C-alpha cells in the first residue's frame, strides 16, 4: 500500500457543515459488490433494501460534550477537550487536549467560563520523540479548590461543555452549550455509554421511527460499544500506511451480540455493520476467525488484504482522503471500486463527512 493510493480531490463545498433534517432524509448511495451495481436513494429507504433476517450492528457509544473554555489570569482564552480519566478517576486527573497548549504552565489555574469552577494544569504530555504535545493532565476544581471526582466531571461536562465537532465543521455551534442544536444532533438516538470524543457518524442517520420500521420488516439489531478516540482526527502521514501508529480505542462486544451474529449466520441473514467503529469492534473479537465476546483496547488497522470474519455489509459515511477509515471500507469493497464510488458521489453532489450523506455496501 501507498498513502497516495488513497488520495482524491474533494471540493470544499462537498463538506457538510449542517445536518439534514429529519435525520433519515440523508441521501444514500447503495452499491451491490458482487453485481457491481449502484443505486441512489435515501437512508429512509433502508426497510425496503434490507431483508428479514438481516442484522444491524450499532455502536451505542455516547459523545461526551467535553469542550470546556477557561480564562487565564492574563485574560487569554484556552479550550480544553476532556478525553478521559488518567487513572480511572482515582486522583481526579483527566487527560485533555489543550488549545493553545504552548503557554500553559504546570500548576496554573484557569477560571472556567459559565461555572464557578477552575481547571488546574498538572503536566504536559510528550510525543514518542520526547517533544511536548497538546495533551495535558488536568484537574477540574470546585469553588473550594477541591478536585472533582469522575462522576462530578462527567456532570460538569454535561452542563457546561460543548460538543467536540470535527475541525472540518467551520463553526462554533450555538452560543449556549445547554441549548445547542449540536448537543442533540451530533449524537445517535440510541447512544447510551458515555466516553466518545467523536460520534459514530453512520448512526446519526437513524430515527426511532426508522428503527421501528426496520424491526417491523424483520431486520434485527444488536449493539457494541467502541469509544471513538482522538486518533480518529489524526491524519496518516507515513507513505507506507502500515507504519501508521493506530491509537487505542476501548471497545466491548457482549455475549448477547455474539449470539445475535451467530443466529443471523444460522438463518442465512447478512451482518451489516453501522459504521466503521462497529466493524473494528467485531473484527477485534474475531482475530482467529471465530467471534467471541470481549472488551479492551483495540489498535486494529483494517485495510485491503485483511480478511473480514464477521461483517457482510456496511453502512458508512464518506471519509477523508488518505485516512484509515477509507482504507477500512476498501478492505470490504476494494480500493479502486471505492475511489470510483467516491468520484460518483462527488459528481452527484453527495455531502461528505460527519454531517454528510451515507453509503451502503452490500455483498
């Protein structure tokens, strides 16, 4: 593989800045791999496309509204993106991505905007070459100066935090984080387990009504959890993508989901993953070809040449050029085919990335 093999030109106006309403009115490019046939429609057409006995695998991770703004004593504004507890919440320390990170000092306290809280900077992170990066260990302090524990930090983020919109969405969102449209829209309707820093975007197209229609059709569903991490925004820079260091993401596949996949196989149905995160979670639990329940950290990098053991089809959004996600979908359908489908999507003016349209790959 070469990184340049996964490049394509995308017009700036193809990048969706706002979500379609209602959710399931997003456009859908459907491609049958074996027949090499492409059709165009909408996500709301899924009950007419999928068949009784098929199984949808959904990622129930919940995006933490963890962008918190604070002021230095000088008046400078600093953004903190709370990523997760450093030691399981025992010490109150959290890892945060900081912008700008360069001027922050260890021990410095900043006043949180919108709440009687402070952020104390503990220690700046280092990259693999020993150079400072944008990650810091921090504490969120109450009015008495005591560090908040993990549940209290989670509650504070829910009250004052903003959603961590991807950097290619060029706007700040609504001014009041508690009444932000993105607070609801950048979250799947079935999100349950908090911990993601980005949404599993293929799932953003589902509504409760669409899920009910699919159930009535005889299409079953099961859930996995994979907390989308900071690495989802990091570009691949190595010309040989196999040298790209995948960031670890926490996942869980339950015994109930394993049983649902096995039952689908037994009845001759198709396992259709909703989003690349569902693919990675399932395939992380099927390294030897047999799906088993499990949880932990995965660095699985799927690309052409990798055999998929669990997934027959995939509902996914359109991904960035030169990205591990584009390589993952190419593992299912082939690189040249995917680049051809992307070229057709651009020609047909599909909307790309998180708030964009969808593609359904079926065997």
